């Protein structure tokens, strides 16, 4: 087994100065995918979710956009509540 497995890529990204950016985009993509799964499971349309959040479809599309990492904890909390879930954030 490679003793460097799991660390080289992070070290590469850090040396390129993009580790934080790539990590933020990966986390946002995960959140967007999880939310899409929850919406599909509960048959919640974008229009319905936008109404629950008292916002526009275009604003919801920005929330769901995996490349838009400028989403606040307040917005995440509101989205979680709107789909009947709780938001859990943890450090690893």
C-alpha cells in the first residue's frame, strides 16, 4: 500500500494555493446533491421549496448551484427546516 495515499492530492492542492477553494466547492456540491435527493424523496419541487423559503426560483437555483459557495449558515438552516430536516455541521 502507498504510504502517501490520501495525502498527496491535498498537498498538491495546497501547494497550488487552491485547497480551500476546492474543498469549499466539494462541500457545496455535496450539500446540493443531498438537498436534491431529499427533494426527490419527498416530491418537493423547486417551486414548492422556493415558496416555503419565501424566495424566488432564481434565488433557490443559486442555493442549489454547487459552484456557488457563498451560502450562509442562516440560509442552510432555513433550507433544512423547509425540507423537514435538521442542519448538522461538524469538524473532521
